[in-house]
C-alpha cells in the first residue's frame, strides 16, 4: 500500500466495480461510490481489519444545482480509531430519485444524521427506522438547504403545541407554577 494514502489502493482493489472515482489530497482520502449495495460496502469498511472504519463521524449532503450532474451527493465521514485514519465517501444521487440506503443498522448514530439530511435536503434513507423532520416542524414545506429553495418563502403558521412527557415540557410547567406562586405571594404582601 502507498505510504501517504494507504486506503485508496486497497479499496480500489477490493471494490473495483463499486468505486467510481477516488483522490487524496494532503492526507485526506475520498472515494466516490455508486449507491447500489451501499450498506454492504460500509459494512466492509467497518469490519475489514485492514480498514477498521468503526466511527461514523458525520453525514451531510451537497446540492450541485446547475453545476454538476447528478445534482446531489451524500457525503459520509468515517474514522478508524485504531488506525487513526479518515475517509470521505461520496454517493452521487439524481434529482429525480434522491434515495440511498440507511446506515442505521451499522451505526446507531446514523439515525439523527440521516434525519438532518432528510430535513434539510429531502434525501430519503431507505430502511430508516424513523425518517421524519428533526430541526424543522412537520408542516414546513420544502428543504431549505437545496439551492432552489426560495429564500423569501412564507411557511405555514402552526399553533404552539405542548411536547408531552419531555424534560422541556416539564421544566416549562415547573417555571410557570413557580412564577404563579411568586406573583401570588407578592400580591398578598
């Protein structure tokens, strides 16, 4: 294996058909792969002792509207704790079908990361256990990090609603009771 970029030659040998492109710059290795069989590809990255990418650090996306086809890329950042190496994996997705396999069976932390990408870009993760908005409310229309999202779009107003059985909900109730108690005590004096 190449000294400066040890993962790319091994990955190209092991996954010749799957890897569409690769490059390394200043120790930063990147591979571009097709979306077919993505979960098995990542399972190999995680379980192969020569790679050992056991930590999924981030998932994000890029919208190349008008600059590149396919329009979207999902970008995964992996780290090998034992080997102290990083790898970026990019998966191109067409605008007409922005769907990729969920990695939640491999990394539980993928759950929230995939929900954020869904919420901001509208990229669906097939097999995700709970794919719903995480940063925006359910009635929000559109995906704000897409380049064609209208910045002056008005969103539907929804009434404020309680979030049942949560720390935030209970804390708010406690503060209200404390405020009412304090106000009642002041009015009696």
